[in-house]
């Protein structure tokens, strides 16, 4: 009973040790889904096989984990791969942006099983009207849930600063929302349930979908919309900062004599590399026509891309020197421009980042990223189950 003794020495109760261990085991299944056995998990976590087996059994009874077909077995017992169970626990990922509203229903496996989106000018709506539209969208997506399945919660992704506890939108300038506190429990009249509702920054949410494709990795994610958003993943955890307001790369100054930004300061990165600024400089109406102009060798379009490469080089270079992260993933219109942006941006970064000539910098361009913020919000809402699976497993064990 070495584990129990260790637990008592650190002042943890047996229940809290079990809760923590359930979360660790579930995390292993999540990160290595379909490719991990009880014995693998015991090895990785340094627990005994019998302890891991008991925890896995509880996760199976609690309908969070599932067993696959046994493999191997020439010597010893065949290994039974474990995977996250689908169809039992879901979360709502919601998004309000300037020109659209989205609701997605995400399964515990991370798959998006339903999505509804409407295009509308949300800046003309009151907060109450916006929440009304969202309720309708959410109800439609919830219809895809099988009977008996549970809702872990909902997260609303917004373009702005959000309080760390997820209960208040401090400032979403493009929406005109300031100091808005949505209800903590949201009555969407779904099977008589009230759904816990939180808010989160939209770029953080998008970054979670990128992280899902590369679990545990470290990177700077930069996405180009009207503004420039960013997020930092360090070993698979997003850096949120003291108040949850970190990674405002778009407001790093790249030209002290430049255009005044929406934030009031002069020459922020987004006044150069934001979508409208880029299209104005290139003399184009949208990203597709810009891509066409670049393919046709249009000098003005190429000069505009060169200019954003320089500006991105200053801001991203500063971030990499500060953070010591060597992978940069670019999305939005920046992802679409990889073919032309890669070389000049690499050149800037190798010059500016102290260790780059020796170690190198990896640039990845994400071409298509539809509805990432809403999908990521759903993944974030599932975090409640991943952090405390005991709360989901135990009601089943007691039945
Ligand atoms: Zn600014």
C-alpha cells in the first residue's frame, strides 16, 4: 500500500487521490486513444497494474472509456486497447463573431457531431438578442444527442478579453460588448436541463483544435482575421497569463509612425497584417482575388505580402525570443498565403531570433480552418469531464 502511504504523507484523502488518478488515466487514454493498454498506462504513470485496472474499470462503467479488440498475445495475455467512448458525453461549443454565430456539438472523443451556423451582422444585435439566436442554434445541435447522453457544459467563444474564470466578457470591441456577464447556467429548455455556460477568447479556442492535432506540443499560433490573434502552447498547455489576457500579438508595435489601431496605439501589427490593411495595400477586394494576383505576379500584391512578412517578422521574432518556442503555426488569411509568405518570413525570423541560425524555426501554414473557434470551445467545455472524471463516473457506479 505504498501509494496510500504516499498519499497520507502529502495530506491527500483517498477520495482525492482516486479522483486525481482517474483524471491521469483518462488523460492517457485521451492522448493515446485506441493505442494504449492498461499495462502501458501503468508503465507511463508509475502505478501498479492492479490500481490502473480498477481505475479503468470505473471509467468503463462510467461510460467514459471503451475497450477495443484485443491484439497480439503470442506470449502472455493479449493487450486490450482503450479508447474514449463516443456517444455518451457531449459539450456545446458556441461562437459569436462580427459576421456569424455558430453552435457545434462535440463528442468526448473530440469529434464534432453537429453544427449550425448563421451569417448575420451581430454588431446590430443587443446582447439579449444575440443570446436568443444562440439558444435557437444550440437547441438544433442538441437534437443530435442520443437519449441518455449527458451535456458537460457550453463555452461561448468571443473575439475579446474574457475574465480568467470564464464568467465575464471584459471587452469585445468589435462586437461592442463590454462587461457582459452571461448567465452561469443557461436555460436552453433542453430536456429540462440547465447547462453550465462559460465564455472564452476565440483564438484560445481555435488553438485548442490545433493542439488536438499535435497533442503536448509547443507552438505559437497566429491567425489573421480583421485583427491578428495569437495563442501560445507550452508542452500542450495554453499560456493564459496573470488575468487570462496573454498573447495579444496583434497589438505589438511594428511601426511607431504607423496608422492608429482600433486600440488607440500607433503601428500595431494588425494595422499592417490585418485583413483589411493587407487588402488595401495590395489593391484587392478579398483573399481569393489577392491569391489570384499573387499567382499572376502582380507587383503591388507581392509588395504587400513582403510588407506583412517584415511586420510579422518583428512581432513574431520578439515573441520567439521571449518564449523560446520554435514552431509557428499560421492560420486565417496568413495560412492561405503560405506559398508567398514562407520565404520572406523565414528570412526575417532567422535574422531576428537569436538561436534560429543554429536551431531553425518551423513554419506551418494551416490553409483551411472553418469554424475552429466553435469546435475548440466545445473541446474546452469537455475539459470539465477530463479534469474531474470522478464527478461523471461516480453517479453511474452508485446506480
Ligand atoms: Zn492595437
